[in-house]
């Protein structure tokens, strides 16, 4: 168990490659385009010394999930994307306010 935990920690301490978006036009699907793109990026990750290559997929997109799994990818069921945009992003970027008593505000 200790060795597998050490390997897991090492993997997440190494750099990773994140794919933000992949779209293959329907006219070009099932011709190997997506696989070629992902293989190229996997090679780039290896070349750069990355310990992982990650992207997201919507849980309802069963065709994509099956495709990714056929390439050896693991879809992590416990993870969700967290996003902050607009006013929430502006608010989060603001410096923490400290009250007169030296206490930080309790924002969550």
C-alpha cells in the first residue's frame, strides 16, 4: 500500500497536460482524427515529462466516454469541474477584508 500511495503522490506532484477542449467535426468522426489528436498530445505530455494528461467529458456523453476508455483513459466518477466566472470571479479576486478586530471576514 505504501508504494502505491507513493506512486500516486508522485504522479500528482509531476507536471500535467490539460486539454481544454476537443471537437472533431461530425463529418470527420470515425476516421481516426480524434485518436490521432489525443495520441499527439499524449506524446507531447511524455516529451515534456508530464505524469498525466487530463481533460473533462460531460457525464451524458456516453459515446465520448466509451471512446476515451477504449484508449486507456480512466473517467474519474468522483471529480467535478469547479468554475468561477463573472461577479463571483471578481469577488474571489478581491483581497480579504479584515475587520477592526483583526478578524478576516467569514465568506465560507
